[in-house]
């Protein structure tokens, strides 16, 4: 169901964006970068977090890590990762395929400014073997995301 909801989302909102289906896994940043032939930073990982009582999605470059202090300053609390079952229930996507498109439950989306280090990024597309390619600004526009600075610079 998850890949289908993402396909329907793009058909309705951005028919020019093609879903890239792979036979190899793109479930982790390293696997996705290798499979797609791009830098790990270009993988736009979607993190499902809770800050205080609010659940949200944070999309960041693949090699960045959330910074607790920056998140608290920007969003009012320390981020807590959701468990796999809660992620799948809320997003409709399996862990490894979570993306901000075609969500089962409307959730606020935040894009970390780290994504802007790249002209093109590759978020998952609702499955552990599917991705899309688009600019960070288009990703934010399509998802109604707010831009935040809540990640540590990559090592």
C-alpha cells in the first residue's frame, strides 16, 4: 500500500517526478547511496520524531545527525525517535521507505537546511527499494515543509 500511496501522491501533485524503483535495497543511507550512485549526503532521510507531544517528520541530508540543542531551540523540545510500529502506523510507510509523501496521517514536515548543500536529493518513496530525485526546495514545496536548522554538520 505504501508505494501505491506515494505513486498516487506524485500522480496528483507532481506527475513530472518519476519514482526510481531498484532491485537492490535503498533502506539505509549507505545502501541508497551505493544503489543510486550518489553521495550519502544526497540521500534525504526522513526521521519520524516526537518533540514534546507533537509527532513530526524531519527530512535531512543522509550523513547529518539531529542536534538536540538546535532542535530544542527551534522546535521547543528534545527529539525522540518513534518506534518502527508507530512510524508505520502514522506514515503508512515501512522503516527504510519512510518519506514525507503519501502519508497515512497528516504530519508536520520540517526540512533541515543541510539538504540545501545539494542541487538534487533522493528521498525514499514508500518502499525499501524506491526513491525519487528532486531539488530540496521542490521537496519542501511539495510537502509544505518549514525550513529549520536542527542538524549537526556532517563529520
